């Protein structure tokens, strides 16, 4: 294996290992506490929506021409679906950290509400 292939292969292996570990830990969390699992899903959904808005902004200045020569309404629909998929894949790969912060805040607010009741 050449040095040019070793680094991408190592990054791929680390990414897969991180995803497996995250699923194991996430599975344990959801099995132990349904409220945390629900908060995690809501935070992940919010992060995906945030990332979709950001990727739409990135593509808004690219003009009307694209790889498929899309113009008009069809091109806009295609671009929207593409940015949606980009956002979902970024979020599934670990996102940008928005989800974790939102989940912590949601759980903090829930615990404060429970202590006041």
C-alpha cells in the first residue's frame, strides 16, 4: 500500500470505528432512557435541517447551470433534493456538533422543569 492510499484508508477505518462505537453507545442510551433517545432524535433532526439550510445557501450562488444542465423549476427541485441528501449524510457522519449542544440544552431544560414541578 502506498503512502497516498494509507492516509485515506486510515481515515475511513477511524470513521467506521467511530460510527460503530457511537451506535453501541447510542443504543445503550436509548435502551436506558427513552427521554434521552427522543431528545437525541429531535436534536439530530434539527441539525439535519440546519445543515440543509446551510447547503442551500452554498448552492444558491452557483447559477442556473449544473452538472445536468438544470434550469428552471426542475433544476430547483433537483438542487433542493441534492442539498437535503448532503445535509442528511453530513449529519449521519457526525454533523458539525450542533446536535450534541442542542441535546444537552434540551435535557438541562427538562431537568429544570422536573425540579420545579
